[in-house]
């Protein structure tokens, strides 16, 4: 039975830290894969999960940076990996599949934001390709290992920016329509939410549950392409370059930003649940499309028909199948 898109309530809040969200969870003997697990929110999630006893594989484009960031953490494996390179994803996926290890947790944390228009060699728009299709391709490789666990969770990092755009199924790769960096980012974040929704529907009978997460507004390396003009365009700066007080109140620390990821990955409160979009360490409230509130989840990011359609489109674009 689908999980209701409505707060539990969990008892946590937007100021909850990742350590607090973890509580006394014991992850001894559990295996996790965390993309982007060597910087920002991903690094914080890896730190906390490792501290709870988990063994963690961190696929990294910059392996030297990853080694430096993770050198003091136990039970960490670092593998060369580039989420924007299909051959790299296949190489990592093939190597992991050959190990025949069960996978208890997959966190799709890596991503890019508001980048200039670019297409890869396949004609896929860069943000859609990296944030959604790359994780979709990796998840296909990990699917047997997730089922092998019998009690696995998948956490897809979405964003409140999903409100900027639904999926444009007629032109998802901006091959004909004018490019908008924020709408492109929003589309990719809606895709992350829909991926979790459909993966949960397919995985529940195998003990695989999936969640999407809005971590909140955090200053990390993800904003490297975002100018002050860009921030002004979306209302995160005023014309004098200052952050409005109601926006400043939304910002979180790294420890707070990673909390919802950790909560979705480990909380017993979510046992038997899945497919929902979460924020502030709770299930987010479903809001109408015309809301002006900067919280909750939009209808197009929890649309079951759109989730199934995106799944089929993703398999077609990539020429793969989870079957």
C-alpha cells in the first residue's frame, strides 16, 4: 500500500543534525554506496553512517580528493567513477556486480546545479543526464544487490527546486526549447523524486524501499556555477545583493542538511514505508501547484503516472532494463 505523502510527525525539525537523526542506529555489517560521498552533504552522511558501523563504498571522480577527505574514516572503499560518463558507470557497476555482495543502502547524493547549457555525446542535456540518468544507470547495476539484501533502502537527493519544473516529456534534453538553467535543474530534481517513487513501487515486494530528499538550502560546492544574478533571479538575493531575511532563515548547516538523508537511510520510523518525498527529517506535506510556500512537494513530483513514464523513457534513452 502506498505511503501517504503527509508528515508522520517524526518529532524532528529543520534544525535536527545528522547525528541526532541517526540516533542509536547500529549499522554494523551493513554495506552502503554513496555517490558524492567525499564532499559537502555526502561526506557528512558518510561520516555519520561510518560512525554507526557501516562499510561504505564511495565512487569518486577525484579519487585523490576523496582519499584526503575520507582518510580518517574506517571501512571506506574508494573507486574511480564519473557520474557523467556512461562507460565509467558501467565499469564501476560491473566491478561491484562481480563481487556478489548484498547492498543495504544506496544514496544518490552527487549532482550538479544550474550549469550552462551542454549536451553529452548522446545528446542528453547535462543536468538531466548527470543528476537523473547517471544515477538511474548506476541503480540498474545495483538492483540485484539491493534485492539480495532483502531489507535495502535507496535515498535519492532531490531538492525544493523541483518546484521550478515538471518533466517535459516532449523535450527533456532541451534540443528544441529555449534553455533555462534553473528549470533544467528543477526538471532533474523532479526526476529524482519520481525515480524514488517508481523504484519503491517496483522494489517493495523485494524489500527495497526508496525515498527522495530535500536537504534544505546549504552553501556547498554545488553552487559553484551560480552567480549573484542567478540568485537574484530566483529570489535568493535582492537587488543590492543581500539575502532576504525569510530566505536566510531557510539556510542550514552541513550537519543539518545531511540529517534528512541519514534519517531516510536509517530511521525505524520509516519501516514498511517508501516512495515519499522527505524534508526536515519527516515526510513532506503535499501542496497544491499554485502554492507560494517554500516547503512541501508539488503534485508533479509525486505523480505515479509520470513516474512510470519517466522510468520507461529512461530505460529507452539508456538502452537498459532493470528486469
